[in-house]
């Protein structure tokens, strides 16, 4: 479904991504592990069309998306939940969610179904639908950000560090919800530092260091790798 081939991305003279090759198949749940500054967010912005590649290609369902504007990438079926949530804090929760459905604004029935699905996934958002987004707790804001990304009915959902700043119990709730989304048929690519939990719910993973993919494999294999344990899980045998 998604194929990145020889991706290089630069910020001026700084090469942020170096010869990155990644594939995500339809229906998979793939995790991208890496420390702060490894290039995870840069990679996601590149997939979403917010950044342009210096060289290499991004393909989605066989179509090259390198030169497409970001709204066209969303129309093709890719939606990103940004790190930091980026909600419109002075707008109600429901309005924030509906903005996520802008690219399918003429599909009234489809939007209704998506909104009902988001509320079923995150009941707290239904209770708070008329509250200002800025008044929500951190966990509820993250749920709203994920819900907004789902409102475009994407085939591929990109989640950038959804666990940052959340209490462990809320992190578990968010990951459980994302797993349900994947099991319902959505393909998920997750960038995450919480390797312990991410590798439990995902199928495969890649490890990104200094803009390069240094390791890849099944999630159970990565979870058992000593280097991954020491660097990202904090334990070793």
C-alpha cells in the first residue's frame, strides 16, 4: 500500500532522512521506533506531502505522491494525527472532528457514520462534544486528535507520538482504541518512543536512528532484540 524508496529529505544543508526504504502493506499495523530527533516526524510529514523529498519516491497504492499537495494526499486516503495534537482550542470538540471530514464534506451520511464510530471509540468525546477543545484533559485532546484524523475515513492512518505527556492508563486506552481501528480494517503506521507497548500491538516495526533505518522485522523479534531493549525499552536480559 505504502512504499518509500531511497528517501532523502533535507533542511537546508542538513540531511534529515538518508536513503530510507519502508513498506506498509494493506491492513498492517507498523511501528516506527526512534528517539527524539531520529527523523520520525520528518518522515511522516514527507508521507503527508507537507515536506518534499530531496530524492527518492513515495508511492501510495501504486501512485507516486511526491509532488502532490497535502490535501490531495488526504483525498487519496492518508490521514495524519500530528504530534502535539494541533486542535483548534477555541472551537467545540464536535467542530474539530467535523473539520477532519472536510475532504468528504459532500458525503453527509458517511460523515454521520464516521462521527458515530469516533464517539463509540472514544465515549468521552460524545460527552464533551459541545465543550471547547482547549478545556479537555490531555488524554481527551489526544482522543479528539485521533478522532479528527479518522473523520476523513482514511485507508492509512499515521499516528505521530500519540502517547507523549499522557498518564499510563490513558496511553493504554489510546493504544487499545488504535488496535480496534486496525482490526476494523484501517492500515496504521505509528511513530512511537513507547516501544514496549507499541511492539505489543503492532505487526512489524522499523527502527530509525539519525535519519536512517537501522533495523526492521516482526514486532516480536524487535521486542526480543537486546539492542532494542537497551535503547527503547530500558531492560536487558
